[in-house]
C-alpha cells in the first residue's frame, strides 16, 4: 500500500453520552486501532502471536473481468486507479480485519477482500488513511471513491452513503478471565460496569441508545470510556480501569484466541458490513457484482478460509440491505 497519508494521531479521551450525526455515521470500530511504541513493549498482553498470522497469497492470481472493468467510469478506467479511504491498522491487535506484517505492510481479511476486488476490476487502490469520523464524509464529498473500515450497515449511514456488502460482523463484549461476568446477552447485563469502546462507531451508537435501560431495570448505569487505540482498552482491562471491551465480534474472538487472560462474553447484535460510496455513485452496483463474482469463482471463500473465519461469509453481496438498527 503506497500513496498513503496519516492525517490523525492516536488520542485517548473520555467522552460524554451524546449522540451526534457524525458519530452515528462513522465506522463499526476496532479495525484500525494502533499500538503505540510504549504499548508494544508490554509484550504478548497487547499483541497477538506473529506465528498465528497466515501468509498465503490468495489474491495475486485473480484475473481482470473485462465486463466489470468496462462498467467503471471513464476517468477511472483511463487512470486505472480507485481512491480508497480506510483506517490504518498497526501490529496484530486488530486482526483478522487488519494489521501489519514484519515489513510494515497492511495485511488482513479486509485488505485481501479489497485487493481481490481491485484485481477483478483491473485497477489499483490509491489508499489514504483517515479516522472513522472522516471516511464517510470523505466518501460523500468525493475525496474518496470508496470507503472501507468495517462499516456496519445502519439506518443513519444509509441516508448518506450506499453500501456494497462483503461480510457480516457483530458487536460483542470481552472481559478478563477472572471477571464475575460470564455472558452478556442484553445491555442490562453490563449495568454497574465500566465499558470501553471506539469513538465514532456503531458501538458508541448502541451504548448511547441503550443508556436508559439500566435505570428501567432498577440497576446502576454502565459507564462508558472511549479510546481511539484498542491497545489502551486492553491495558485498561489488565489494570482494572475498565471492566469490558465492546468491539467487533471477529476481532474480539481473535483476541481471545491469541492472547492470554481474556474471556469472550457473547454477541449483542449482528450486522452486514460493506464498502461505502457516495449516494447514487455508479460504483456501488459494480462493487456488488465484483464481490458476487468472487463468491461465485471461489476466490472469496479462499480469502475467508485463509483467515479462519468462514462462518462470517455471505452468500450474496447486496446493495443497501435492510439495516439491523
């Protein structure tokens, strides 16, 4: 991935409980968090084992589909480039969605999916890194042709962008192995606890929308902390400053499988995830058809098998499916 910019720096902040349009439209969360140099020194508690990271090439052999290529807008066909707004993952703590290898190159399930799509379309990505809060507006404004950051299909986002789906992911909770919590099925199960998640995400939207549930149940409210860096959340779990991590099912299950002293508590909801483009963009149906061609020819399945997540494959990509919330 070349031609990249890094316009944001990791920040850690506790935010108030207030919903804004930008936050509701931002990424699903967790796929782009970074490990600082200090966090990396902590060791295996904040980084998955490099031995567990798959390296097989399942993309380079994919051939261009002339029919799909010819449907691209003329400027994209002539330039051979699609601009992509995405979030930068560092290390291995956000796999399988995204991370970096020993050479510092972006790797992960999402990276393989988008590279497979580009191969099929006969173009290359011009990748620019942004935050969750900036990618959807950047796609709306035309700064990016396509946005990708584990974006869940939600009602608010469908009002301003179009989706081409490529997987399903959920919203789940993780805690420490010695926690008194063994499962979370509803938000009332976390009443009285402190939960940390990513700002500008569907997780924030869910927690804010359900903030009154504990009071209705006669319980103490849960407290929420927001961190751009999931390494900070993991450290918070370890030192007792937070009780729960609310994040993407796929990434949290991976963390529990590859890091010690963590316990998976369950999935609260499940959503479609997709590429986003400006509302009415001709790229949306092309991306849908590209993903469906990858599904049909088996390349899609090989990517998901590589990352050990065959259970979250979709049978068919859709344009703007009905949102879960």
